[in-house]
C-alpha cells in the first residue's frame, strides 16, 4: 500500500484504464485527479469507474468524464477532529486535505 499521495494521482486527460491501474497499485480505493498546476481537479473511485462502464463507456475515455469534480475536502489548518467530523457527516472513507 502506498504512503505518498503523489502515488495515487492521475491527470484529468488520463484514460479510465490508466486511473484504474493507479487505483489498483495504490490500494487506497481512491485516486486524486490533479491538474498540471498540482491542483485537485477531482477524485475517482472504483465505484465511479464501475458506474461508467455500466453506462456503456469504454476504458479509453478521459477520467475527467467520470470523476467527482466536487469532492468533499478538508483544509490543512483544520484539526484532525474536524476532518473526522466531515468524514462522518458525509459517510466518507477518504478525505483529501488541501493546503490552500
């Protein structure tokens, strides 16, 4: 399992197949879609990919077409308890923490 968040990133123009590989390698059940400037553009889970495939999309489409473009996030200056409350309130397993 990965410990570095950069290991679970994928570019918005990466294919669904490439994102699926990142999900598999990272073993964290989430991939972070990060733009060229290093900003979070969205998140993707295996469930997002599964739903896209069930809708008839192929694995060659851009991950930006299936990602969650408005993920719930926390801020670095918030407390660990605040992050936990947010995760509980939204029934989340993962919470990207942003530094801005």
